C-alpha cells in the first residue's frame, strides 16, 4: 500500500495568468508544489521564460519542462508554421486549439504525481473564459479524474490522486482578484500567443483581450507590457 | 462539422508481439494505418528497431516515433537506471510499471487521430496476460473512451473516435494464433525487456516467459531468437 503525501502537489504552469494564480492557490492551501511545464513547439519562447519566472516566484520544490515534440503531429496555429494565429474572435473552437493538449499535459502530470506520491494535481483551466476548448470543461475534468482512479497503482489500491481545478468556475476578473489577494506577480506572466522575445504582448489576440478586460473588470492595475 | 475518415486508424506499435498482431487486425478490418511508437528512454533500443520493422511489414502510411523523455520523471525499472529488471514473477504490480504509460501513449494517439481525422485508435492491450498493469484493464479503456468523447473537437460535434482493443479478452496463445492466421512475421517482434542490440531475447524475464508459453500453447512455431 502506497501512502500518498497529503501536502504534495504537481501544478501545471504555463507561464500565463491562470496557472500563476493556480499555483498561488495550491500554495495557499498548504501544498508543497512541483511545477510542470511543456515545450511543445510554441512559436513564442517567452511563454517558457514566463513559466520559469512563475515557478521561481512560487517557491516550487522542482520545476520540470518536458519537451513534447507535439509539432511533429501538427494541427494547431500555436505549433504549426502553416497556420497563422487569428486576430479576430470567431464562433466555435478556435484554430489555436492544440489537439489533445490538456490530455497530454495531464498524462505527464499524472505520471509525475505517481512517482512523487503526490496527493493532488492542479490545473488552471476555467470554463467561463475557456475560448471553446473542449478539454477545459467540467465534464472533461470529471472524466480525467475517473481515468486517474483507474490508471494508477495507488488508484487500484483505493487512494485518490485528486485533480484540482480551483479556477474552473471563475471569470478572468475573479481569477485576477484572487491572485492579487495572494500577491501573485502578474508582471512576469505572459498570456499572449504572439509575445515577443522580451515577453511583451501583442494586445490584439483573443488571449490579450481576455486578459486586458479581466484586469479592468477586476479593478486591479494591469502590469502587462505591450509591444 | 468535421467528418471522420472511416477507414483511417492510428495504431500503437511497440515492436512487441501484441502490437504487431493488433496492427494486422486493424489492416484486416480494412483500416489504412498510421503507426505510433515512443522513445521513452527504454534501456533496450532493440524495441524501437523492432517497431520500425513491424510498421514497415504492416504497410503503414506513416510511422512516427515520438521522444517522450519519460526518464526525467523516473519511477520504473524500464526507464530508471537505479532500478534493475527483476527476473522473477511476483505478486501485484511489477516494478517494470511505467507511471501513466498507456495514458501518455493514448494521449498522443488521440492528438494524432484528431489531426488525421482518424476514426479509430488501436492499442494491443490484453487483460488476461496483463502482468498487473492497471492501465490494461477493460474499465480503464472504457474510461479513456469517455475521455476521448469529451476531449475532442469531433467528440463535441457528436462523432466518436473509437478506441479499439481487439486483444483485450485474448490469451497470449489466442493472440499468436490470430496473428499467425494473418501472416504476422513474429520473427521481427521483440518482447524481451532486456533484449540485446540484435533483438535477441534473454529468455528469463516475465515477458519472455509469457511469450514462450504463448507459442507453446498456440502450437505455433516460435521464431524468437535468444541470446
């Protein structure tokens, strides 16, 4: 029987505003955090630079950046050079969708959680501002929790590695208010899909607009640096 | 609305006996197959050499080998240099267990299936000879099917990428009989966890013993080469 370590969590850290807030919440709940990021052929390398800063400022015990080579299977404007990032919001699922992204990310988080005997995995998905990604919905998260319980040695033994989504019902403004209350340094986070090498945002893409609107609605000063 | 290609499948190919049979079954059912293998820091490189031979002899349309860097999170005798492969069968879950392995493999298969608009994913798991891996059980596969339906753009649109496990209820002998009937060349497959660089098996590990017993019980000539 493997005992899970109740105060240990794996936290997915992208370098964006949401995952920085998610990490702060995990720490506020008393977890010792292990940060996990992915190099999946992002066009914008500043995303990973931001992830390093977020992990460091979150005092994590370890930060791993796993290279995914997702680009070899293509299919998204974020990783495929043949598709450009659109500036306009459109109906339905955006072309910036990376196939099976959260499924792949959570699979690695699960693998690491099992090795660490971590009791929880934190992911900063939210269903309200989710931009039409199917793998950010509550029903998807519930299905992954079921999978965790069946996939793992500890699950078979009756313990639960809990998949925590503290942002899932929050608006962008509520996320920012929560993070500001936990002293998250949003200046180091990057949300823009087309940020430059200094981490400065384009101010035009969906992600930039969600973020800017969030700070306004939260009445929190916006430290975002623009190009 | 994305139309799935009914005759296109992604097939997980490890280079072992089971996945070679699984690929032959997929082709026999009329699927055009895309083979997917993983370099996850296996100690035995002959496994990937075998995967290349299996994919080539199975006339797949494409074969991708994705580097996982699973070794960086450790936790298994197959990838971690600090743990040696045991020669004796023991009760419960073996130390050769790779954390979340099938979850990670299937996540990539799902990503590629989505990009290809493939209608099916084939994986050669079987529950009878499964050596105690939790992620080879039917209930695990059902949970992953549920996840697929919720995770994907096509799933949201009401189509189903079907997770196919044609070997799940078969014994090793039944798998070998099936494959022999489909002219699978088992000489190129490698099941051994400690095969040498020429693909010759140790004859001692659990996997070798399951395989040898399977050929005997199937009354099929065993082409396995030993060290």
